[in-house]
């Protein structure tokens, strides 16, 4: 596979998914998963996990008892982000550049936010999961109230079968993290609408800007065919940089706004 290759189809289809791993409810910060459990939680194959590891996209696991490799929350969220960037159409080389630009102190929650925001800019990629599969992917049992909260966040939709759900793999991990935060349902709905509206508007404006100020003048200059191909290849480099810049700017702005809100509501000393 060359620098611009993607994960081969047989990596995704010819390996058995680890859906028979027992469900274990635990704090995300305390996660210690075998490679089979990590694959089941992420909804990929063991072979895919190992492939990303050999390419340097996924850090090596810690060695546990009997030298069994154990993966934590950071591995789970990084794997989810890699998968989301793959769905967006980024090459392995572009994904590597994207990951290399992440701040060194990025937490698992930071990675989950990156994945959720990237997912909101990409074409819909929905999976149908039975309840047992959904709970295994979430890493916990889910009450009806929690399912409703996940639906409000756009992480899943109900179907005609009460035990089958249409799941957004990009939003589910972040939704699960927010389940235990005491946020009213109407606030979750409003927040989701705001994020979708502004992220799509930003993506459209960036596309318009690139088309009118870069691509159109370049096409009008009648470039040679090889130059045209080189310009198209350049978009592979621009896309991950633009996505990462937007996500990072959003996180920074959100932290600043939340910090100001906390300071404004804090009682005087």
C-alpha cells in the first residue's frame, strides 16, 4: 500500500468482528481493553486495529499481566477519530499529518470532540445496531432515558424495531461521555442545532473561498494537465489542515466562553 492508500477492503470485511466480548461497565478513565475489546468498542476489526498500529497511527498498548497489550480511553478515541477521517475520504498520509498536528496534551475528551465535529462536516455514515451491539459499542448498559438523550444529541435514531437503532458512529462516543452530565434535554437539542448550523455554514464559506480565489483563477490560467493533477492533489493536504484548524479554534473558543461564564457566576470572595 502506498502513501496515499486507504485501508484495504479485506481488512474491514475478512476479519471477524469481536461482538462476543462481554459488556463491562467502567469509567472511561479506567479503561483497560484487550485488542479484541478495543475493536468491539470501536466497531472495527482486530486486523484494522493492528494495521493502524503498524502504520504508527495508533500508539502501542501498555503491557499488562502475562504481557497482554492493554488499551485505554485515549486509544479508543484516537481510533474513532482515525475512522472518522477515513470516512471523510482522507488518505493515510493525510490522516498522519492531521494527527501529528494535534496538541501533545490532547485528552481523550479532546479527541472525542474532534471526532464529533469532523463527523458533522462529512456525509452521513449511519450503522444499524441491535441494542446489545449498541450497548457493547457504548461500553455500558443503556436505560430508555439514556437512549432518548443520545437521540436528542443526534447520536442515534430509533427504527420501527424497538431493539434496532440507526447509530452515528462519529457522535456516539461523545454522546456516551455526556450521558451522566446533568444537562436538560432541550439544551442538548438546542446545542446540536447550533453546532450543525454553524459548522455547515463555515464549511460552505471555506469551499466558496477556495473555489473563487484559488481554483477558479487557476483553471482560467489554462494549466497543463500535469499541473491540474498536482492542484487536485493539493486539496488532500488542505482538507485535513482546514478541518483541524476549525476544530481547534472551536475548542479554544468554547473553553474561553465557558471559563468566562464560570467567572461571571462565581460568588465574590
